[in-house]
C-alpha cells in the first residue's frame, strides 16, 4: 500500500470474513487473484476493475445448506 492506495500483490480481509488475495491497481482487483467468500466459496481467475472477467475456477463449499 502506498499513500493509502492498494497497489501490486496483496491481501485484504473484510469484516464479514470475505478475502481477496491477488493483484491490485488503484484500490481495485486487477489481474490474477482469488476471492474467497465467507461461506467458503472460492473464485479464482482474472479480475479487471473489481470484476471477475476470465477463466479460472469456482470452488463451491459442499457444506452449504
């Protein structure tokens, strides 16, 4: 983080337990990364301007009711 702006590779955890680990540009998901929802679902692939845009994998938590 530089001057309060997330840049480069890093990890961020929200208060609800969601997690993003990957590349950041100007405080946004940009490039390869993994978003883990607090339910346990995982989205892995390419992000652009905070949106999942390409490929990757989706892992669904089998213990969800």
